[in-house]
């Protein structure tokens, strides 16, 4: 009969608990024992029946004849017996009494049982048991296993082997002895170990766990399809109960599983099978792949649940019932769990449960712990930078928007600053060759019927089918799909920004909002431009913003006006005035970093809007920037002078400031905050002569270049490495954050102390001669008597 019982699937094994599996095993063993016991009873009965049959042998014929002769002789004797009238009266009376009892006549006299045995219904069980004859316990007969017979010259020789009998009683006795020994062992006190022995024991245990983890991980990585079940064994080590090594082992298992999942996870999302797909028969390879994918997804899910539970236990300050790990150690476990989640967030954005990881990571960006918050923020930034399609970015932006709104805008500014790393602007500006090229157009049925023969139509159909399959295999996202995702993402970002501008203007999130608006302002819908510019100007005029925040407001406004805002009739003179007024707030201290934003503002305000800028305004900014270059660090001076170079090359008649003669009425008013009315044409750039003597060589080059009129060629021209970079790039290049000087300072050879060079001698010849004479004379050293000197000084 064919065995129709199927092997349980891997999913069924995962759902079955360990207790249930143990119960199943015990039931199976009990059934096997009962079946063996039943079989032994049947064999015993069979042997007894055979023994009874052997004992009941038929009597030979001679014995039967002897019995018949004996009966005939008895009959003759009865015939020869005395008649009744010859008997005594007492004998006759006895015979009459016996004749009245029917049982006496009908009784089988050969039996030894009492007469009324059947009438004793209430006989006690103990008496029956006592009447049964006792037998000595004989050794059990050994069962035989019949084998195939052997044929010999003499005939067929049967073969049999004794069946081994398990001595159950002996095994039970051994088990009881083991239990007694274990109890005795538990009662004995444990030996006291020294600290050195405890440390050695701990190292040994840790080394064993490490080897076990390494063996399991290498087996899984070598053959993931075959050894996917070992993931469960490795994941079970996350529940290590030995308090000496529990923390380190759990950390190692977390990191090992993270690396394993990064390596063996496929580059596609695994979907669950439908009922129809499960019912259909497939090849062995396909079935093996399905089992691998199913096991991988289930183990990945359990692993993420373990990480989430570790973080929750630490956040809620909970201890497990086993109390293996302390609360202090839980913090280290939680940090490792967060690192693993961040790695999986960046490495597997296409795989299952990615949205669940996002939901776990985004709230941790606002965690009070600085380390965990920075880990999550950096992970989200990496995800934004490498996300080319936009699916993962959209999911993160949705969760961040919900978090900001749910916390009533009480979140850290770093949570909103991650929006600056979205790749929307780069993708929008980038024109792929695939997007520019016209799409492939296939012939219609009428065109084929009109222009092609029957065979050509057949070939054309096969060719178009192949081209469609190739286009699907390329898996390249169309431009429309990218734009749709990016539009949805930006809508959520701008909704978050506008809510903060409307409801939380004094929130610490405002600088991040203004910085984000400055970055994505060119993508805002034209309908919002008027209202947004009014809000930005009111924020600047309120005076509640810091200098950096006001610069972001200006940058946002000009990004709006330089993009789609060209069609609007808006005068941004108030933004020019505010920037001109606040330029002197910059210095070589803490505000030196804000010069990077100033350079971006100047680039948008002048270089990209040169037609809307007057000459007076350009001259005023050129003069004030030259003054500012004297008060800032070298990298800021280089950036400002690079901007002045753009001014002199972009706007005409900027060389007026290189001449000492005034060009009109009035004098220059440097303290006036209106760039149009400060008479900047009546001054000169005398600051360039001071910058020519600057200690930084690049600043000297730029100052000399501007004094020469900023020529593009000739002796006064700058080298290519300086002209091909923007002002903001030069500012970052010559930054001294790492406490390094760019370009590096040339090393000077050290002078020997025992040499006296000619250039070090005195200029005066007479003094030089006296010095040489004093060196050549031998000076007699006399012992000094301090006591005598003190007496003389006191007498005097």
C-alpha cells in the first residue's frame, strides 16, 4: 500500500510549537510500545496453544484394547454381584437416600469439583485467587525471526535469528538510578571558582558560541537553498540564557543575521502564493525555490520582530522574567538592534517589510539619545541619496509628515533637514537619453496588411513581441512614472512646510523649513508665489529671525523669482536692501559659516538676474563685499573675491572703482543702508591693495587679478583651477575645518645650534670685534661666596 502521508511543509513546522512537537513524539513512542506489547502477548498465546497441542497426544491402539478388556471384566464382575435381597438393611437405606438426589445420578464422577459449584455465585475473589495453583516465574522464551532458507544437498535448511528483547525493567532501573544520582549531585554544593577561573570559563564559552555562529553562518551562505532551516537555529541564539555571555552572543547573532540577510536576499520582492498556485504541480526546482523564499520571508519577519521587541523593551525599561540581562546592558542591545535596522533600511529597499522598517526608524530620529538619533538620520539620508526611483523616499516622507503633525511640531530640526537630501531636483534636471529619445512605435494591423506580405507580417509580429519583452526586461522606469512619484513626494513636503509657516512660526523647525524652501522653491506651483513671498517678507521684517534664517528667507525668495516667477511682476528691492544692510554682520567668528549662504544669494540675485539689476546697486555691493573681505577668514575672502570677479566681468563700467577720480556729485556714504543712494561710484577699491599683502597666497592672486581689471587672458589672468570653480566651491575648498592650511606651508630646514653663520653677525663692526675678543679670552672661574656677599651688601 502506498504511503499517502505527506511530509509537513516548512511553514507548518514553523507554526508548530516545541511543546506540541514533544507531545507528538511522546504519543508516537507510546503507540509503538503498546503495539510491541500487543504483539508479544499474541506470540505468547500462540506458544501456549502449540504447547497444549503437543501435550494432548493420541493414545496407541494397544492401550485402547487393554481398556476394553478391563471394561468387559468389570461388567462380568457386576453380573456376578449379589442381588438386592442379599444386601443388609442399612446398605439399602443408604442407597435409597442417595437415589433421591438427582445430582448424584447425573454427576460426572470423574470430576473432582464439588457438587454445587455452579450455585456459588457470591464466592469471594480472594478465595478464587488462592485456589489457582502457583507457578514459578520461568524465563521468557526468546522470539525467533525467520529468515530466508538455505538449500543444500540434503534439502532445505530453515534459518532463524533470535529477536533481541529490550529489558524494559532494567532500563527503568537505570533511569531511576540516574535520577537519584542527579538529585545527589544537585544536593552537593557547587565548587567556588576564583575570578581568574571564572574569566577563563567565560572566554571558553564565548569562543564556543562564536564558533557555532560562524559555522551556521558559513553553511547558510555557502548553500542558502539547502540550509535555510539553519536560520531558525541561528535566530534561536537571540534568546541566549547564559548570563555570563548572553549580551555579547545576542549582539553577535544580530549582526550575523543582518549580514546574512543582506547577502542571500533576492533583488525582488517575494509575494505570497495564491491558493491556485499552491494547488498546481510544479517541478522540483520550482518547489525548492518556493520553499526557500517562504522560509526566508518568515525568518526575516521573525528577526525584525525580535529587533523591534528589543528596542521596545529598552524604551519601556522592561526586564524579562528570566532576568538574564540588566537594564544597562539592554541599552547596548538596543543600539545594536537600531544599527542592524538602519543597515537593512539602506541595503534592502526593494525587499519585503521595508515599510515596517521605515515605521520603526523614523520615530527614532527624534529619540532623546543622540547616538541613536544620529544613526537613524544618517540612514535616512543615505536612503534618499541612493533612491533613484522614489518609492522608498515617498514612504519615508509620508511617515515623517505624520510624525511632525502627530507630535504637534515638537520634533528635532534634524528630522526635517533630511528632506534636503531628496534627489528630486537632480532627477528633474537630468535628461536621460532614454527619456529624450522618441518611443518605439509599432505598426498597426491596417499598415501591416497594406504594406507587408503574409510571411512578412508573421515575422513582424514575432519581432514586435520580442521587442516588447526586451522593453519589459529592461525594468527602466518611465519619465512619467518618476514625475508622478516626485510630484506626490513634493506635495507632502510642501504641505509640511506650509503648516509650520502657518501654525508654528516661532518653532525651532523654522530654519529647516526655510532651508528646504530655498532648495525646492523652483518646484512650487505658481499659484502660491504671491502668498509665499508676502510670508517671507513679513518674517524678515518681524526681526524675530536669526541672521542665518533671514538669509534662507532671501535665498528662497530669489529661487522662486528666478524660476517660474519670472512671469510675475514683483519688485524684490526689499530683499536686496535687507541683504546689503546685514552684510556687515558677518565676521571671522561664528558667522563665518553663513558666508556660504551669502555667496549662493549673490549668485541668484546678480548673476542670474543681471538684466534686472542696476549699475548703482552692483557698484554698492562690490564696494561693501571688498570691505567685508578684510574681516573674514581666508576661505571666505577667496569666495568674496571670486564673486567680485563675476561682478566685474558681468556688469559694465565696474572699473570705475579702480580709478581715484570721482564720477559724479556727492560722496560715498558707507553707513547708508540703501544701495541705490550711497554714491558708490565716487569711491575706490583701496581694500585690494591691502589684500595683496595677505598671508594667504590665493587671496593675493585674486587681489592682484582684480587690480588688473579681472582679465581673462594675459599676465594678470588667474590659473584655470581657480577660474573654473564657482565662489561657493572655492569657499569649501579652502575651508580650514580640519586645521590644515591650503595650500600647505613649505617646510623650513632647521638650523644647527653649534653653527654661527655670517648672516647672523652684528652689523656694527666694533661691536663685532669686542664680541670676538671676549669669546677668545680665557675667563678664570672663581668660587662664589653668597654669605660674604650678603654681609657686604648689609653693611653698605
